[in-house]
C-alpha cells in the first residue's frame, strides 16, 4: 500500500504529541526529529526533507501553537498543510487546447509503463466525454504498437499506426491530420523510451514536440524506483521542459519518496497516479487528499467518487423497489457484488476511511478471492435457480460446485448467507412499513448501493 510505512511512523509521532496536555519547544523539536527520520526512510530527497522540517518547525514553535489548548492538533494541521503544499497544493489538470486536437506526448524511460499508461489516460479522458486517438510512435521496441492496440481495444479506443514507418515525427504529424478529419479532440502520442537518458532520445522527443505542436508533455516515471524516479524527472524536465508527471506503480511503493520529492525538485505537478494493474487504475492526483491519507485522516472524497463511478444509480433505484416487494434474488446479489468490485481492492477502500490506517489493516482478513468464488458459484446456476434458490437440491448443488470449481460446502454457505440476508431485508421491510404509518419516510437502501 502506498505510503504505508511513512504513514505509520508519522501517525506514531503525532500520537505522542497529542498525548501531551502541554507541548514545549523541546517536544516539537523531538517530534520533528521523528518526522525527519520517517521522511528520509521513505526515500524523500534530503534537501526536500530539510526544507520541509524547517518550515514546520518555524510554524510549530510559535506562541499560537504552544499556548493552544490542543497543541498536538495544531501541529498535525500544520504538517497537513505543508505536506499538501509539498505535493503541489491542488489537483493539476491536463491543459486543453482551445483549438482541437489537444496533443499529449508521453515520455519516459523503458519499463515505467508508458504504453499502458497512455491507454489508461485515453480511457480516463473518454469517460470525460473526449474522443482520444492513441498514436504508436515507439518504432524501436518490438511489438510496442501491437501492445498499444491490444490495451486500446479493451478500452474501446482508436490507434493510429503506420506499418513499417520508422519516422516517429511523420507518424505523429500524420496522426494529427487523421484526428482532425475523424473528430478526435485528444491525440495521445506514445513515444519510444530508453534504458537510460541519451542525446538521441531527447532529440527525437524535441522533434516530435516541435513538429506535432504538442500541448502537454507528460513524463511517466516508476514510483518504485524512489530517488531514481526523481533524478529521471529532473533530467527530462531540464532538457525537455515537461508539463507534468504521471507516477506509475504507486500502489507497490510503500515508501512514497518519489511522490513527495518530484514536485519540489522539478517544480512540475504530478497529474495522475497509477494505483494498480487494471486499465481503470489511473487516478487524478489530489495532493490534499493524499496528505489526509498519509496522516490517517482518510480520503472520503475519493471514496465517494469511486462509488459514483462504479454504482449504477438506476439499478440502485430498481433494487430498492425489489427490496420493498421482497423480490431480491441472487441475480441482484451478483449485480451488487460486481459493482463493489469495480471500486477496486477492498483494502484500498478501507484505507480511505478516516481513522483506518495501514497498520490496522494488517490483521484484517481481506480475501478478495472469496468474492470471486461467490460470483463463480452464482454464475454456475441456471436463471431459475438464481431467481428461486429454494429449488436447489443436493444434485443441483453438486452440479453448481463442479461448474464453479468450488465445494458443495461453499455452495451451502452462500445459500445460507443469502437466506439470512433475505430474512434481514424482510425485517427491514416491516420496519419500513411501520415507519411509513407513523409518518416516517421508510427509506431503505441495500448496503452496497
């Protein structure tokens, strides 16, 4: 989980400060030492740590904080504000050209996930009502164009590619003409990478940027490389003048040093973060929300956004009516299960809830394979069995278990839980009617909806 170790250490330092009725300057400086060590262990740039701790210390030793009734809370507030400022202050969006198409050039080293991220970005912009065109300009890496086409097809995106052409500048300029003629308002150029930064790579990117009139140059870097990611970002920015950064593999970076250092070192914003391997796992980067998560304050806004994106409100309303009529069946259960799974790993969702930190989650048994097994069992049933589980006898259970690759005991457990759920809904229905009779609204929604 991103920032797991850093969040744990920072929250530990704050617990000590909060536990004191009165905080002295010595207490503040002791707390700042812990914060400094936590940031350095998280692989944050040394100069960034030094400046960050100096700013917090200067604000925290003021009379307003030390003489406050809740000095610990004041210090947390200061750290939250400075952490947010360190990561950029607010969400930075992609600049949209007033005259379409907007041309976005993806740059970066090999292995950072540039091609997949180009497609993911196209998927994000498509959801916003744009018509993206992906352009295969990596003419060196074998099957790079094929990879782009495969991921683009899954997202329903178009790819521009000139078979056999080894001139990325020509491909990019032709792609822009193609976009103008076919109504594509966003062009995303997937460029070649290298194992290291060299003159040939930079010259090629500069040529594409100039000839294709690039609106936004985005740098894709691997968060798991820590300080190397920061050094790469600085080198690219010095030579290419990037407009923003996309940090990939942030979900696998427990330290988070790159996310906390890049903005300060390059003065360029992190615009998106990769949070998983799925094609939907690319999110806008919100510094204030990330600061809240690091400090254990949760990220309710992101959780709400994920829910709104995953949950079909029309289906939720239909489900409510079925619950009122007590017609909830296994088809509805499966539908709700799939909508919850769209929101991403349950562990990540729990991490967005205020007060729930990574350490608390370590003891939780969150086995998402169980959810997949439940889905497989229901999908192995006939339409009649899903609508009326009471007809499922012993032979049907054996067939369902064989079809879903599970045991008869698993099928029995699901049917038992479902029946208990139905009984619970029946009770809620009765309570709802009583509430209505007494003038109450009697409104009830399924927990997942």
